[in-house]
C-alpha cells in the first residue's frame, strides 16, 4: 500500500520530527511510504492513503493542517489540544476572523466573544491560559478518516468530542538505547529533567521538592536540560531556594548524542506536565529505553505508564510534598531504582518495541484505508442473509446480530 | 463434564485436524465426559467471505443444549475460536495463516489493494479479540505458539497431542524411506524424490493422496526412478502401521508446519525422521542426531540423509528409539488432564 507521509522531519527541531525519523525506516518494511517535502499541499498521485502528523506547534504542523484540509486522510494525533496550532494558522497568518470562526464553531457565541477578547488583548491568550478548556480539535477530527493516537487519554477525548471514525491506539516507539558513555555530571543521586524549563514542565514545583530532598541528601544534584522559556526566571527561583551550582547542573539545548549521554548519567528521571495537551514525552520514552526510573505527573499519557516504571505525582495542593516524597524514596533506595529501571527496559523492549510499533501502525493505516469497504462487505452480506430469513431491521434478532458483530469489531 | 469440541469443516476434505478432533472427542468420552463435536462448514473466499463465515461461529449459542448446560467448549483452529462461551478453551492448531506468515507468498490470499490489506488486518484483529477471550490457551507446537505470540502478543502453553491411533510396532528395516504426508506442494515430497535421484541405495514409498500426485509421479518418471518409488495412494490403518514398522526412516519436511503428526507416528514405530531446518512444528521433536536428521531443505541434503540412515541401521534404530521415548511421553491422559485443569 502506498502512503503519503506528512510530518516534520529532521533537521527540524521537533519531538515529532525525531519520532518520524525513528519510525519511517521501520514502517517502510510494511508499506510503500513517501515522505512529502515540507510545504507540499497535496498527496502525490497514486497514494492509497495520506497520513498527517498533527501536533500543537503551528510552525511544525501548520502546513500539514493545510494539506489535510485539501485531502482528508489518517491523522496521527500527537496532542488533543490544538489551540496553539489553530491560533498559529489564523492569527499567526493575520487572519483574526479565522480564529473567531474557529472558536465559534467549537464553543458557540461564548467562544467567539472570548476570541474577540483575545484579539483585543483584553484577555490573555487562551492557548497559554486555558488551552485544555478550548482544545479546538474538531476541525482536524472532522477531516480525519481515522486516528492513530499514543494514549488512551487522546482516544477518550476524541470520542468524547464526538469522533466516530476508527481510533487506533499505538504506543510511541522506543529508541534503541545508543552505546553512549554517561556524561560526567556527578550527583548521588543525579536527578534529571529534560525539556523546556517552564511552568508547564512544573519546574517551580520540582525545584522546591528538590531543595527539600537536598537538605537530607547533600550529594544529590538536579540536572536541568533544555532552553529556558521566555519569562521564566530560573535564576531568581534558584536563589530563593538556596540552590547553587553545586546542587543544580544546567545545560541548554543539546544535540542528540549529548542528550543521551546526559540522560544515561541520571539515576532518576523526572518528567512532569500540567497542563497536558495529551502529548507523549519523547524524553520519558528515552528514559525507559535507558532503563531509568521515572517520576511523572499523574495526568494524560503519563498517568497511563505502568506503576512499576514510574512514581506518579498528582497536580495541585500536595504536589510538592508528593514529589519530594517520591524523590526521597528513590534517593535512598537504589534497589527500588534498579527494579523500576528493569521494568522500564522491559516496557521499552516489549510494548514500545520499534518493530512491533511499526507493524501496528502499518496495520492501522491499512485498516483506515480499506476498513470501511471491508465493513460494508461484511454488513451487506450479513444483513442480506438476515433479511433472507425474515429478520427485519430493528428487530430483537437484528439487534443481537449487531451486538455480536460489534463484539468482534466487525461493525454492527 | 459436558464438553463441545469445535471444528471448522471444509466439506469433503479430511486431514490431520479432523483426525485430531475425532480422537479428542473419543478420548474425552473414554474418560467419562459427555463430549460431542460441533462442526460448521468453512469457506474463506472470495473477498470478505472469510469474515462472514468466521462470524457464523459468533452467532452460535453453546451455553446449553437441550436444556442442559455445556460446561466447556474446546476450540481448535480458525475460526472456531470466534465462538462465545464462558469457559472457552482454545487448543490452537493454527490461525488463518494467509493473514500472517503466508501473506505475500504464493500461498497467500490477499493482494495489495487497500481493501485486501484491510481485510487481512481485520482478521488479525478478530484473532486478538477472540483468542484473547480464551480462559486457557494452548498451542499444539512451539511453532504455533510462537506465531501467536508474534502476531497477537498472546501467550499459549505448548500442548502437543498424540498421533492417530494405529497398531504401531517396530520391525526390521526393509530399505525404504516412507512419506505419509498428504500429496500437497507444501509437504515438499519432491525434495525426497529428487534426493533419491541423487543418492542410490534406498527406495521410497509414498502413501496418501492429494493435488500434487500427478506432478510427483511425473518427477519420478522423469528421473528414471520407476523401480525405486512406489505410490500406494490411500492405505488402511494396518497397512500404514506396517509401512511405518518396516521402513528405514520417515521423511517429513513441510514448509513451516504447524504441528505435524508424522514424526510422532514415526517415533511410535521406533523410526527416525528426516526433516528440514525450516519445517516448523516438527522441530519441536525431531532433534538432529538425537531423534532423526535435520538438514537443509535441498534435495541433495535430504537424499544424503536418507542414504545415511539406510546404511547405518544401528544408528537409525538408536535415533528411532530416542524418538519413541519422547513420543511415549505424549499421551491423551496427560494432554486431557492439562486441557481440562
């Protein structure tokens, strides 16, 4: 089957570009796949199915949404909350009316009024202040012939938004852990947090919790890797908490090799998030591949990780307390870290195995491309046979047939 | 216990699964169970017919029969395990192989059109759902269990079943290699015939029948093997047991076979088995130079193995004896005890 594949690709700096770079070679063992050039508006001639990677970043996905509008296809929905994407392809292109319309389509007159408030700068941007309340995913859902998602969270939200097409849950593939020497960072233990340093990664809470842990574990160090988001005053926060350079190790954006070396050096990985857009964390997946214990937020995809690989911390009032408790436990119990690390490796080698994921994703594409025709054939033949013996639509017998068909995913 | 053994039936065809399920019912009855066979015709083409025919099983109500509960069903091969039952045990003979390892080969069924691709995937999904419902899941061989794990992530316990009942005995070798497989291309009897053309000293007896018979007879004629190859067609149980008892070795080398009763029948007769490295299920019990010879799937290698076993009677008897000890462990008592536990 021929697939036209719309995705950001390296050297674009995007987690989804990394994801596609990992997956495309494995997918090509199952399907004939053409990665279209950035900016392509239509699928190449002869494609059986177009596959669109949709995420929340308008720079990476705006052109892909444009193409999806021209030729519906399968959507790999990386984030359920797409407000930032929609704002980018409307307001970001000087089309404020488009934003008003999008908000009205999904949230009625109230949505339109709120959008006016944003355009008039009377309200803070909703994609920053309340994105989860206004996900703006419906246009993408309406265009999708089928969805591939990485989490039950996104699947459930798509269904709750009224999506009736096929939704296939295919976990994020794990990278094979590279043969890389751990960076010489120090720390006993070394706790790592990777990704942008900002509020939604819960860095303030992490710093507070770490300060408490360090009061008891003087050798502990916290490694923060990633760019600091504009407006986030890391230095001031560190000063306030009395965290100096002996406790905090800071690196900005790093290349892939350095990233793996730093990740390999960590004893504990922290991957926190709130609000969540429904995304899967590429760095958390890398931590699994390295066999590292995780501490995560108990939300979205993160909440779906098996208990054995991650300690989960609720968002809210007790977040710092719970986070400190989790870090303390892992700091003083190398045996627990080791057991969690083994479970993480097993998870990466099992359900997140690249070969298996590629097979499942190819299966999803094939079902999305031809599944409706198969379902039609089955339903036609079954209903014809039923009608032939006098079973009328809507009868108890017809309902039972429909129920049985549904049980084995044959429609009905 | 009241038990229904489930068997899809291709009308007018009879093979290993039919023998196996008939014997399973008889053995269950012999142990005091109220067992019966439930059979539904199966046709797997054209197009989506394979799904609608599989779906027939889903509509069966086997919770009870004639007012009395059926406590357990034992499904065997696709699509019998699509049935619903609170105590669904599956003793898997094979899945619908065209949707798996045979896809893209000359034995495959599905083309490259999106509808064909989707149909294949739908069958895989049906397997995941239906087999996932099993209260216990067994596979007749490691090969079947391995395919299942690779395709669905479901784990099956390997539970081989005894071969068909014959008056097995061990006799002196009369210098021929026996092939008792159905005459079908996938059984690769041509490798044995071509091997016989390359190596002298042994004869070949081919029993059974099938669509490949004419071609195989043509090969025998073309290679000038008329005096050394004998096609006996279908034979009685007594005759088959006699042939097993008096052969020098048994050839059994299908491509990626599910289970294969051939080696067990050979071993019950104290005879070594020649098989190939890609034979699948038979490799569970045919171990190179322990219970037979496992060779590359070439005529030269098969011919050389047959000639060696013919020329080394004592070693052949030793291999056959080891095979017999192994086959004697596979009994209905043990199989049924595990199946019903």
